[in-house]
C-alpha cells in the first residue's frame, strides 16, 4: 500500500499527488463552467442590444415601413387566433 507521508527525499507520495491533481481538475472544471456561463450571458446581451438598436434605427429612418410591418404581423397573429 502507498503511504500518505512524505518519503525520505521529501517528495509526496503518488497518491497525494494524484489527489492534488484531481482537485486541480475539479477547480478547473468549475472555473471553465463559470467562464462559459459568463460568455454566454454576455453574447445574449450583445445580441439583444444590437437587435433592439437595429429595430429602433429602422423605425426612425422608415416609420411608414415599420408601421406596415407591424400591421402585417398584427393581421397574421389575428388571423391565427380567429381561425376556426
């Protein structure tokens, strides 16, 4: 059996080094998960911000076109709900 104490030369046993490596991988997995969550949230925020800006700019530059699109979407939604 492998001992858990340091050897005479001062090096930790293989089991201790393996346990430390497993702990490092657990920490790495947690940190990567947090990073991916943050990046995903920032990407969604960027997309919604740019989509909102694009719609706002389109309405300001072409108000009649935006009105026509809104009326068309409203007519489609109304037709779907009133359909028998």
